[in-house]
C-alpha cells in the first residue's frame, strides 16, 4: 500500500469499499433481526449466530478497510500470534470455571 | 585482529575523539532530561531502576528485622518509620505494606526497567547497527511515564492507611476493601503498563526494521533475540492486567462488584453491593500477565549471560539455533501456563492436568538454554573477569531456581507447597542470584561502552563472592521452611505455629544474610561511581568482542556509527579457525582480508 | 534526528513495511488483548451468575439507539478509508471532506452515547454500574470504547487541521499517518461490531 496506485486501482478499491459498506449495513440489520429469534431457538444457537455474523462483519472491516487482505507476512505473523492468545484468554478461564471440584 | 576500525567521514568529526564534548546547543533539558537518544534514555532507565531496586531492597531489610526478632523495636530507624512502627515495633499491616511494595517495586520498577528499559534500550540499537530506536520520541515518553508511575507508588506510603498491602498480587476481595494506597497502586500500574507498551512497540519495530545490511535474524546476537521475544510478551500479556486494573478501580471507586461475590461480609457487616462478581476472575487476568512477566524477568538475563559467556570463553555459543528456537517456543508457551498459580482455587482435574502439562513442557526450552550455555564453556579459554563470574554463577543459581519450580508446576506437590516459603525461595533463586546477577554481569560488561572506562576488577570480586554466599544464605533456608509448612506473608515469620518451631531459627540466619548482602553492595555502588571518573580508560573494544556494539566509539555519539555498518557473519566467531593464538572475527569485518 | 532513522516513510525492502505501519499494527494487537480481557470477564461473569439473574440486554438497553450508533460507526469507517484513498488520489480537498465526515460521525456517536447513558442515570431507580454486574460490565466496556472514540476523533481532528500542513512538505509521510489513524479508527469500529451484539442482543 506504500506504492503509488494508479487511478484505476484506486477506483477498484473504492468500489470494494462501497460493496463492503453495503454488506456491513445489511449484516447489521440481519443480526438485529436474528436476535428476535431467541424466543424460539436455544441460547447457544443465538450466541453462535450473533458471533458468526460479527466475525463476518469484523473480517470485512479487517480485510478491506484495514487492507489486511494484501498485507505483509510480518503483520500476519504478529496478528496470528495475537489471535491465538486472544482465544486462550477467552476460553481457558471459561473452561477452568466449567471444570470445578464438586463440593 | 579485528579489533579497531578506522573512523571515516562523518557530520561531526570532533565527536569521535571527544564524544562527550559535542555541542548541539540543545540545552540542559533536551540533552539530559528530555533526550530522545536511546543511550541517554537507557542510562536514565538504569539509574532510576537501580534506585528503585535499592529502595525495594531496603524495604525487605526492614521486614527481615521483624522476621528475625518479632515485635522487637528496630533501633534508630524504627522511630523514623512513622505510624507503621509505633515505638519502633512493626504493626502487621505495615509488614504487609512492606511486603506488597517490595514485590511490586522489585518486579515492576526495578528489574524489568533495568533489564529492558536500561540494557535493552542502550544495547539493542548498537548491537543491530542502528542509529537509534525506531521511535525515539516515544522512547522518551516511555521513560517519563515510567518514573511517574513509580512516583505514584512511592507517594502511597504517605497516605492515611499507607501503601498497598494486599500483596503484589492484589487479590480481591481484600484489595477492593483496602485503604487508598491500593488505588494508587492501581493507578501506578496503569502508568507502568502504558510505558511498557510503548517500549514493546519500539523494540519490536526496531529489531524488525533497523537491522544493518547483512544482519539477518539468524545472525542476531542472542541478547537481541531475548529482547525481541520479551517485547512480544510485554505487548500481548500486559493489556489484560490493565483491563483488570480498570475493573478493580471500578470496584473500589464506583462500587461495582466485578470481583466481589454475593453475600460478602466484612468485619461482621454485610456489604451493600450488587455482588455477583468473581475473585477468581481477577486471578485469571492477573496471572495471564504475571506468568509471562516472569519470563520478561529472565529472558534478558539469559541474553546478557549468553553474550558474556561467549565473549569470555573465546568460542562460539553452543547450539545457537537451539537457543533461538527455545526462546521463541518459551515465549509462546508462557501464555498458556498461568493457572499453575491457581491450582488450589478449586479447579477440577481436567484443567489442572492441562496447565500442569503445559507447565512441564515449558521447562524444556529453559533446560535447553541452560544446557547450551553450559556446553558453551566446554573447551573454552575461560577468562574469569567480574562479568564472567556473575554470568557463571547465574547458571547453577538459575538451575536451582528452575528445579525448585518443578514441584510447584505439578499439581499434587503444589498443594502442600502453595503459598509457603518454598515458593518465595523458588522465585527468588531465579530472580535474585539469577536475573540480578546477570544484570550485574551486564553492568560490568557494558560499562566500558557507556563510559569509556572499565570498572575496577578487585572491587568487582569483593562485590561478587560475598553476594553469592549471602544470596544462598537468604534463599536456601526458605526452601526448608516452606517444606516445613511455614506460610508466606506471615508477619511473625511463623512464630505462633507449633509445626514451625524447628525451623524458626532460620529466620535469623536469613536476616543476617540479607543485611550482609545489603552491606556488600557498597563495593558495587562505590565502584560504579568511582570508575565513571577514575576507571581505567579503554578504547572501542576492550573485551575483544565480535558483536556490533563494540564497533562504535566508547561512549558512542548521537547516531552511534561513523557509517552504517555491514554484517558479514554470525555473532560469535571466536577462534573458529583453530590456531594457537586467540583470534576473533567481528561481525562487521569484511570477508577475506582488508579492513 | 528522525531523518536519520531509516524506513520511517519508505518501505524496507525485505519486510515490505515502513516503521509506522508495523508500530500501529502492534499497538492494535495490544488493544485486541485489552478488549479481549473485558470480553473474557463478560463470559466469566455471565456463566458465573446465578440462573435467571443475568438480564437480556434488550430488556434494559436501548437497542434502536445502539443500532443507529452501529450504522454511524460503519459509515465513519467508510469515510475514513475514503479519506485515505483521496490522499492516494492526491486530492487534499476530498481528503478534508471525508475526514471531516469521519469526525462528524465520531461526534454523533458520542452524542447518542451521552443520551443513552443519561437515560440510564435519570431512570427511576437510577441504573448505575453499581446496580448490577451486567450494568457494571456494560458501562465499563462501552465507556472504555467511547474513550477510544474520543481519542481517535481527537487524532483525526488534528490530522484534519494543524496536522494536515505536513501534506505540503512530505505528502507520503502524511498519507502514512492518515493510514495509521485509519487503522486505529477501523479497530474502534471493529470492537463495536462485537460489543453491540454481545451486550445489546444476547
């Protein structure tokens, strides 16, 4: 992204930004609509749907607005490492909480 | 011989002969206080950290009076220590303040700022052939935010109720209901974490981006690798503690119940709070940082020891690749072992087995590193100067520290040992005759680069030998007391417990050793300041070393090198061609003859 | 001094990156871990709550307002990336337009947030962080996020105003700075993308 881009390249990127914009708005509406389902589906399904949509939205922002889709190896390495530890932070305390000594 | 390098054209030719005299008309403040030069900042960090280390040590020496002579008035000093010691006799709450602040100051204000802020800042740009860090201004901010956080912590001693006294671990609910000093602790931590994050970003970017031409990752001195991994630990492990600190501040100041369970009763009174919180949540968030933090404490030390050993054995480090892969693996594993600090919180056998397993696995890279360093000595022409003595002592001391950690990592044996003096003995072995000895080695080793003079060898040995003896005198008995069942954080050192009576005499042994250790540091302090003015003058490469920092003048000017150095080989080419005479080929010497 | 530091603006050949790009991504990584600790806390507090005591977000919180805020932030992310693209097209005026819109969105977000918070405080009885663990984590997470919106907007305002002078003397450095600010701003949006469903919809 440091190099000078031609006008066509920029136009292509702008089209992608607009498409992502539309997708994000649509997904936001869908996620709110899906939340009304929680009366009919179990909680775990609600959570799964909400997180899945959020992950898709987040990925669009990361890949296209933050240009991650054509970033360099160094950045990917740092982020993959972070993702791994992020998941550990989220999951391990939760799992420890689930597996408690029964008194 | 690859020693001296002819100076070439530069912007400030007068800098090289008299680097300390160059005049940039920046004024006192910009030159000494708000400098953006990594060397000045490194020295600032080092001096501030050494002062904090000294202060934290003093706190412990006062604690050891109480432990050796429970409830006896402390002569002279006791009267000066205020409400915490009425009539010179220590109150339990004050003991707890000393304990909590000793730990906090040593770890966060002393060792890490010295190891990373001091040595890292000064040496890394020089060792990679860079003119400075990638973000010099952010480096300056890091330092000032650090000492401000430290000041906040120190001020807390003067608050009503005194400083934080809930352990360096600040476990709720106790820490939530503690006096104002705890709030200052939390605020101080926010400052320190911010400083640390800026530093980590700087180190990682610098090492990736500013390596000199020819300096590939696998040609880096091991010290740089150690700092690189350490920076990642700081970057990714500190934020959850910042989050936890925010939550605890909310509990203390906004009456939330993040860490307070329902139905909590304090001194007979039920707390009128929403409840529903979890003290264990704090422990998870705290140890998520605090475990990687202990590797932050040891990794730079291993780096320093590696440099000193390679240089003073006059042969390449054994197993460079295994050292690098081990330190990377160690850094990675350090994020998934933390709950071995929480084995007795009621976790079931499944998760306990998980953390026990990861903990056992993480001992492997440590052993690889220690073994590689030991093997590096084999067949070497050892030079027993002061830095080498400290580096050599590090090996068995860290060995004891590491081995004593094993029963703590195994759940079954941890249960009787948790929160006893055994734990204190274990971690002090690693950090005190471990890391701190390595830091001493680093001071003696790089002092000539920073000042252009060597420290005195005789005084160095007077510093080393008694320190080694006293360190063991303090910490070995702790292992014994711990196995006897003496709990940590007891204001009376276990005096009221029947089962402890047989090992109580060790309290006096430890205290005398502690005061002895304090006394012999005088040799170091005197040597340090005396040598700045009167030490033996040296040139660029007094230790006949191969790494890039010895190419620059002693001390280096702004920008460090005459021209951008080029690197032609790995970092430890000592006596590789196997002749009779001691020879070495610096990294920056062009291949095949010619300077 | 800074001109001596290589790769501040130009990319280093083997990594393909300049220093600012690496620096900002590392900072973002630390922010991910920071907010990660709050999400982890949310999980532990929720599963640890006595059955039936953890409220549904929608029963206490204002979903329509938060929905509007979500749209505002998404829009601001588009305008932010368009601001950067305008600089790539060498148009300072278009940049100022889009960056101005981004700042406006940030301000709008904060106004709506203030309305939201105020309605909680003015409620009878007042809904405060101390009222329940749910409200505690709600206020803390959205509050910290809001601080990031404020901080990001301040940086954006600087780059719109006095900071934009750099365009004249070093357009490439200025573009990189705007890109870095943009990456931070997108992260702020990204965090909200997760905060919104977790707090309001579950």
